[in-house]
């Protein structure tokens, strides 16, 4: 499976479509039926999924292409990949959560707090003023990420648009690639990747950003990666992603950017 189809899980694509489309047509009905019976889909054939959705096999095939897949086989491969990663939490954490939930939640909250403290430390935030200038002076701003970090990008979008700055955000690989290739030297690319894997997972997009020659601002826990030799700014977002706590550091990093922008340019929007 190529990287064009693995930027997000099938469930994320379906939920995004159902939650945002203004038109409740046949594709909406299929997507909703798939979500309603999502746990069963991995064991079903094309014909069985068609029966489940009360449509023909041809309709399911058209829906697969509508969702950006070459056909049912590719969609089903994406589905199997979703179920190959059962949870974001370790077995040790699960066992402790069952045996002593209060202690498990205490450990979890301490990891979250640790990420936030590291993210807000002075040695990490010393270039925030320069980053805010880049946000203010760039022609376009585009946010690149994948999976749950899309939600971080949406948060940045909603904060910045209230201060009259639009941040481009695309969930689809093809759109992200086209955006990367269209950026100019006076634009700004924000790459949010907690573990630092984005350039390795999507090298064509990363190379597109480098070729574009625009400043790159990276939000990551892997601040020492050699990939960031091409970045103008690196903003750390904590030190731990154990049991999926990295997202809190990433959210804090985005909030730091918006708060700094508010401080420097947002008085008129208060």
C-alpha cells in the first residue's frame, strides 16, 4: 500500500466525511452504514458489505473510488491495517488501569503534565517571537500532518482565522502533496509530527516542501532529527508519547504559537 492511502485510518476518513458533508446522498448512507458496523467489516467480502449497506457491489466499488481508493481491495487493505493496531495503550498500562485505575490515571496525568512543562520551558520557547513574525509575514500558511494530529491543525486553523490569518489544512495525501509543491519562498509550512516520522513516511511531500524553498516550522518531540536541517524553526512538544500522551504536547505547542501571535499582533481582535 502506498503512502497516499495511509495518512489516516479508514475510520478517520469515514468519520470526517460523515461529519462534514452537507449532502446526505448514497455515499453518505454507505459511509454511515460502514461506521455503524465498523467492527464487522474486516471479515466481510465486497458482496457482504454491499448487502450490509443495502446497495449493489458496483455501488460499493464506486464508493471506494469516491473515497480515494483504487477499488475495494485497497480499501479493505486499509481496513485490515486499521485493525492491526488495536490500541494506543500498552498492555502494562491496561493491566494497571484494570487493577488500580486511580494509580494508572495518576501516572497518565503526570506524563501529560511533563510534556506540557517541557513544551513551555524557556529554552523551547525562546524563538516564539520569530515564529510569530513568520506567521504574520508569510503569504500562505499550510499545516502538514497525519492521523490524530489533523485535529491539532484544525485547532490552529480556528484560532488563527479569528485573527484574520487562514491556515491551509488538507486531510488527503494528494492535496497535501499539491499544496507542498505550490508553496512559494514567502510562504510558511508547519509540519506537526510528534515522533518525527513525517519526512520518512511521506518523502515526496517532504521533498516538495524542500524544493519549494519556503520556511518550515516543525513541531515535534524528536528535535534532534537531521531532517530538521531544512527547517527554520523547531518547536519541541514534550518528550513522551507513551500511551498516546504526545498529542497534549503538540496541542500546547500550537497554543504557544497562537498566544504569541495574539501578543504581538492580536490586540485589535480582543
